C-alpha cells in the first residue's frame, strides 16, 4: 500500500497517476473482500476514492469506472459515464464559466 501511495505522489503525468490510483484501489478492494476478519475495518470507501481519482485523471478508463460502479452498487447495465456520472470530470485549466457556454 505504501508503495502505491508513494507512486501517486511521484506520478509525472495523468497516466502514471491513474495507474497508481487504480492499483491502490484494487489493493484496497481486495483487502476489504479477502482480508481482515471480524474486527477489520472496511477499506471500501478508500478503494472507491482511489478509483474516483483514477477516473478523474483518465475519464476514459473503463476499468476504473467499472470498479467504482461495483463499489457504489450501481447496477451492471451497459451505459456510459455520461448516462450515469459517478464522478464530475472537467478538463484541466478550464474555469466553470467555460462550461456554462457549452
């Protein structure tokens, strides 16, 4: 887990950041599903946050979006992010006012 968190901090571009967040999300999701036992705390919220960050960095990431949908309990139907947005994604550097004219 520490290695993935370090990779997030060291990411030089969106793709590297996406990959580190996605891998951290998978690690936390698996830890929640398979590890711990009766007294272990759930890591699902942390996993969802990691997948959300991955989607924000690379909005076309179907794998990260799928995992986020699973964690949030969204039905498995064929839709695209525009149909059921789970994360607000905006191009970097554009102000809110730029979206009001679109």
